[in-house]
C-alpha cells in the first residue's frame, strides 16, 4: 500500500501529479494553471470531492491522504504526526463479498446487552444457515460489523458477517450513524472493527440473526439500535394511571351489578369456545353493554366499576385494531382496584404477545405482591420461549429472570423468589444437575413455596438421604394449601406419614 501526503494543516497545495489527479476527480481542468498554486475556487472543488469521497468526514483539523491499493486511488484521513490508517478492510471492493474480506487488524470483541436485529437476512438464508451450523470453538457465533467503502453503491451501509458469512445489514435508519461511529472507532483503535456475539432464531421466512452488542465504545445511544415494540410504547404511556392512588368508591348500584354479571357470563362462554367456533359478531354488542355499565357504575361511585372495565377489556381484546383500547381498559380496572389478580394475569398475557423485557420488568414492579406469583409463572414461560403467544429471545429471557429475582429480593417479595427458585430447581433436575436442583428447592421452601412438584421432588431426595425431619417440614408446608389433583395430595400425605413414623427412631 502506497500512501502520499496531500497537505498539512492549511499549507498551500503541493504542485505535481497528486494535485492533477484530485482536480480531475473534482471535475476541474487544470489548464494553464498546472504547476501553480490552485485558485480558491479550485481548492473548494477539490475539498468538496474529498468530502464526498470520505463520506462527509472532511475536517480542516485532519490531514488528507491518497492511498493506492492496486485498484486505484482513494482519499482517507488520519491524524497528523500519528499512525495513519486507511480503510479497515484491505483492498475494499465496490461490492462487499459473500465472505469476510481480509481486515487490517483483528476485530475488537464488544459483547453487550443491546439486541440488534439484522435486516435483509431473508436474502441471505443460505449464508445464514451455513453460519448457524458453524459455531466457534466455545459455541459462540462471532459477528463483525464492516462499513461499506465510500465507492460502493450504498456508501453508508454496515455489513454484518457472522462466522465470516455475509448474513445481512444493519437497518437503513441507523446505518449512517453507525457507519461513522465504526470508522471513528477503527481509526482510534488501530483499524480494529467491532465484533460481538450473534444468535439465530427461527421465524416464518427462515432464520433471524440478532446481535448482542455493546454500543458504549462506539459512542452510540442504546435507543438507536434497540427495537422497542409498539405494544411496549403504548404500555409505558399508561404507567401514570398505575402510579396514581386508587379512587375511593363506596356506592352501590344493584341493578347495574346484576347486568354486569350477565355480561361477564356471556364473555366467559364466548372466550371458552374454541377459536374456530367463536362468533366475532358477538363482541361489539357485548362491548356496548360493558361500556354502558362502566359509565353507570362510575357515576354511582360503585367499586364494581373495576369489574366493568375488566369486562370491557375482555370484549375488545379479540377485536382487530383495538390494542390501545384493550390496554386502557385493563389499566383502568387496575387503577380502581389493584388487587384483581385475574386482571394482572390477563394484562401480562396480552402484552407478552410482543414481549419487551424492560417494559415487562417495569410493569411487574407495579404488581401488588400478593398477585405476583401467578404473573411470575407466566413470565417464566415467556422467558424460556415456551409461551404459545409470546416468546423472548434466550439472552433477553435470561436477563429478565435475573432482573425479576433482583427486584424480588430487594422488595422482600418471597412469593416471587419461591416461584423462581422452584422453577429453576425443576429445570436443573431435568438437566441432571442434582446439586443445583436441591439448593433451588430448599431456597423455594425457605421462601414459603407450596409448589407440589418442587416439594415432591425435594422430599424424595431428602428421604433417600435420611433427612426425614426436613422432608416432613416441607411436606407439611405443601399440604397447607388444597391441591388441584387429589392423587398428588394423597401421595404427599402418605409420604409425610412415613417420615413422621421415622422421626422417633432417627432423632
């Protein structure tokens, strides 16, 4: 690679072939002035050409360089008196190749918590499949962000290579800003390009690629690349209602209450039908009746207005294009009465259709402690990608579980701790990690868990170890709550009796 200096600071332009090539590129004809200091107009034309060639990075504080790579001359910039770097890709072609080109330096590893969705991967599914079946030695897929050269068709594009395969690009809305940030990062770090872990997820058109990138070294805001669903934005706009104190209602309208019970029964009947057996024409009529009851009960200051709002939410939930109306109805019901556990569960089921971990955590922090266990169980299914309506990606799901446990511990929420620990114990035992499973089971019991599955598994292990006293205490705790399956309750009761018979001879 041959590098020639064009100017230093604001010194006059040098005479010679270098200036001639720049004039020609800028659309100027040297004419009789060849060999003389160019005029201000021609200097402006050359400067404009440099600015265009460098993607708008022209700055009088920098020295401009002409770099010869064997495929022609290009103009780059570097700090005067320091190390000078050309493009971070050796001999960059006009169109980015299907495999990762040779880089000037090894990429910089920048794993982070921002999930960046790659676009255009549907046009590179063959490369995506090849990359997905070729993880690194440690089982981590490595992605590299490569800026497109200035002479390419899309000079501000940022190409994503995973395991050296071109799998897509960053979104057009953010690529220009990321392009500049990547070039600035490479110039300050010896030509190194950012790299990060990548994950693959199945979707209807093939596989989707998601990057886990740390944007702080690039000087970019989190919001630039993090995709926030519209559902999350709508929910965040309603947090103010949940933060306000509940109104004091002491009225009673018995006629409206009777009508509301009828509407609730009809809603339940229609909801319990199979999807293909439901009648869409029923919901608008039920919605009108529920809306009238909301107005009437609200005017009477009847606390049953919360149930009316919940019925209204159930009526609009299954109608197309009624997302915001449904959210407002659920939040209005919870604003009037925070302790409606069914409303909290239904609200989370609805918003998890487009799950966004930060929003789910903020909303969960507003759930009353007594209503949290049922919601936590649903969030666990979503975090593991097991819910039929909404699934979080693996990284976001893990981060959500950690954040939920931290929130529960800080707020003294033993109910959430018990649910999380019991679930973790069951999954650890399924993975044949007995030590972690037993530790999680014991933590769940200490937090007051009555989960029959967790205590059943723990008591079996304790009996095998001869720890009858601990097993009896855990079984007694589980049997304090009536269990849904009588067979499970009878099994636990019989085991408790055996443990109690063993106690006098052991202790």
